[in-house]
C-alpha cells in the first residue's frame, strides 16, 4: 500500500510539473482558449441555424441568407440564453463532482480501502447526476422544440417565447397527448432503428452516419422529423400556435 501511495504521489507531481511548465502550461491554456472560442462560435451559428432550419422545414425551401438576416435578433437572443444555460449546467456538474475528488485522491494515495471509497463515490455521483442530466435534457427539449418555434412565429425574444409557452395548455385542451409521449417516443424509435442499421451492417452504418456531410444527408429525414414534432405539437392548441403563415400544421398523431 505504501508503494502504491508513493507511486500515485509521484504521478501527481509529474502532472503538476507538466502543467506548471512555462511552455506546456501556456500552450494548454491557449488550446483551451481556442476550444472555448470555437464552441462559442459554434453555439452562435447554431442558434441562428435553428431558425433557418425551422424556416426551411416549414416552407419546404433551402434558403439560408435571407432567414439568417431576418432572424438575427431571435438567434442572438437564443444564443445568450443557451450560453448562460450551458454555464449553469457545467457549474452544476462540477459542483456535484468536486466534493468527491479529495476523498478519491486520498483513498488512491494511501491505498486504504480505495475500492470501497471509489465505489461509494461513483454510486453517489451517478445517483446525483441522473436527475441533473434529466433536468438539463428536458430544459433543452423545452427550449429548442417549443420556445424556438414561438420565437420564430411571433418574432420575439426568448423571454417572450417562454412566457407564451408557459400558458399553452388551457384546461379544455389537456386531453391532448403530452410531449413526454411524443418526442421521447420518437427519439427512442430512431435510436433503435439506427442501432439496428448500424449493427446489421457490421458498424459500417455507424461510420456512414458519423461522416460530416454524408451523415447529414443520410440522417436528413430524421432531422426534419424531429424539427417538425415541436411545432406540430403546438399546432394542436389552435391556429394561433401554428408556425405556418395563416394556417395550421398537421397534428401529431
């Protein structure tokens, strides 16, 4: 046990020395900064792109430049909220993980009961992370499937979209199928179908679906389907919730 603890402390010292090196430390900071900038740019483009894609699905067209300019305000508003939501999600994950690190490191360094300590720590971490992941997932589902279509239709910011969606279910309409039975059900069927295709082709299907351009073309019908589920669900509550101009979309069956 003493030898294991000494070896672990030696590894920690080597890692700390590597990170504190004047060259490698600065290089790592620069790389992390570039990655953060790239993620921010991706989120900003994706925020605009969600309105462009929704516009293409609604009107069955492939316009990019015109909706990019037309939904600039809505896209920027969505980007700000999405960025803040991501920061809060990462902070929550780190906040749940940090208390476990000292106990795990101490158990690994001393070698005293480290399998039990690690097992307990991982069990606690998983029990805390599962509800958090569900909350984050449903928040993103609510944001992209309902708030974005309302912002698209009414040309309002994300605050107005959330306020509108919060009152979408009047008492006389609550017999309509819930989103929990529509979107997750369709997602589960898609995952099963993709898994069958991937494994039945000896994982070649997974490689095709993972290719940058070819995968997007192959999965385009699925992307269009999922993009239309939220607006179709909202359209069940009346024409005032439809994203189409002066009409209604087909209800989700």
